[in-house]
C-alpha cells in the first residue's frame, strides 16, 4: 500500500519560531510537493521538487523554504513563523512517468497553528 | 494569471446523479485531474483527462472540452459516502498542478 507520511498531525508554534514539517514517501517517486489548504482557497502550491536537491517555487513561496536531501524525504521550513501561516499543510508525491505524473498521492496533513 | 472556478456547494439526494463543473484559465494546459477529500482526510485521486471526451471509472465519470476550457465530474447513483469536497486541478507546465477552490457535495438521504 503506497504511503505518504507527515511528521505531525497537529502542531502549535509561537510567532517567530522556526518550524520544520517533514514528509516521507515510500513509492520511490521523483516529484514531491508542499501545499497549504485554506477554506475557500483550495490547495495552493508552496514549493515542489522534481529530484534530489532540486526545488522550484510554487505560487506562494514567501516565508517558506524547502530541503530535499534524499529522494524519499521533503521538508518544509518556516524560517520565522507568523500568524498568517496558520493553515493545513499537505505533502504530496507523484511519479515522473508520462502515464502516471497526473496522479498525486497525499499525506494526511499537518494542521499548524501559530499563536 | 491562472484561475479555476468551481461551484462552492452542491446538494443532491441518495441515488441521484450530480455534475460538478470546472472552468479554467491557465498559462499552459496538459490535462485536468479530479480529487476527492473527506472531512479530516487527505485528497485522493479520482480521474484524469488529457484529451477531449468522457472517461468512465465505475460510478464516476469525468469530461473535458479543451476548446471550452471546461470539464466536469459526474457522480452517478449517489451514496452517502460520496459526501465530500471535490477539487479539479490543471496540469500546466512542468510537473505541477494548479488546484481549484473545491466543491462541497452534500448527499441527503
């Protein structure tokens, strides 16, 4: 059974803290993604990575950075957490195969609250 | 810019047929995906259309018209467990997708 796991389901942090969100996939997928999900806005892409040590900015990268040192692991970093980063964060992965690239597998999400 | 539009809410009764529409304006287009998300759960993949026409997968079908920048998800023989949010997503350049705002489907007994 394919699986994407995220380090925490719920996280509460204080303004200004550095926050690490971890994501691991066991499907040997090349592509990994970080989204945030807010009511009425759908899923918005923060960053994605198509290979180890490679990263591309998504639609809302400001205030975030990422790290991909190993193929199976993709980390999202909030350098200095702010209250407007309170959200649900979803990690996803997909194959780069032409016939499979359209199917993303999502983790259970991390609900982050910044106070 | 890039934008996808979906109705925010749809309500239907058990056993009925419901159609969830998606219109898009994106800088590139390679295909349209649909995802289902139950409350508190992760989005799960339902279908993908790269070419015009209808794709059928059991009770769910998805349609695409590239010339109209329009697609829809058709759910037949609705069941209570189909109550969820449904997202369309456009694959544009590269490996990433742009997601719509989602449609909340409520199935009534």
